[in-house]
């Protein structure tokens, strides 16, 4: 990788701790099989280097390892080679800080962390604006996604910016994290992808 020209990379991070519950309390949420599969497929489709699964809980880490092992090494690999290819993009870490350190070690640059939320933030920017900021600074970025009822304040404080929430045609505002991630990633790259849309 050239030290002078850096193609802005985007990583995904699905945070299970610390997140909020419906009462606004800080909790650790459970990993779900569907999130792992769909976000890995998203990362592979858009050629993202990795999707981080963030949880410090040993039992949840063991669950992630068991699920991915089935698709990477067992009969799942033979039955669904495309799924195996996607799930290779999953990386397991115990904290947001750990993923930042790993990306810095991999790229030589400290990534910008982009907080996501269904709630509007006064300083919210579009995914395309976030990509342009990365290009200007010559650094990678991480789309930080919260499970439960959203990212805890301690995670938000570590982020470098906030992405504007996805607004649909009506007032309903309860997309799954998988749907929201797909829309945001597409909007991040849309104006630089050579496609007629």
C-alpha cells in the first residue's frame, strides 16, 4: 500500500457492548446468527475489508466462533461456498478500541469512527460527506452500528462524527441494523461507483 495515496477503506463494526436497552441502561446484547450472515454478505458485496463483531463476553465470543467455524470448515463450506467467502470477513474483538488498534496496525492510519443512530444529531453528515472527509485526511473509516436500542454514550464519545439517520417516506423509523447498514454503505459509495442508477 502506498504511503502517499490511500484508497479510503470502510469497515463495519457491530457493537454488542456497550449499548443501551429500552430504558436507556447500558447493557451487553446477544449476538444473532442473522446479523453475522447478513453483515458479512454486505461487507463482501461492497468489498469492505472486514466486519467487526464487538463483544467482551466470552460466551458470546464462543458462539461467534462456533457459528463461523461451521460455515468456514464444516459441511456449510461445501454446501454454500459463497457464504463461506463472505463470513471470512468477520472479525471478533472485545472493544471498539481494539478494532481501532487493529485497523491502525493493518493500514498504518488511525480510522475515523462514524456513529450511527436512528436519532438525528445536530452535527450529522451524510455517508458521502464522511467518505470525502476520509479522502481528504487519507484515512480509513468505520461504520459503527449499535445493537439493542443503540450505542452507549461512551462509544459515541469515541466517534469522530455522526451520520445522519435514514429517513423513509413516512414517519416510521425502526429499520433493522442489517437494513440500515446496507443503505448507509451503499450511500457511502454510491456517487463514486460507476453504475447507472
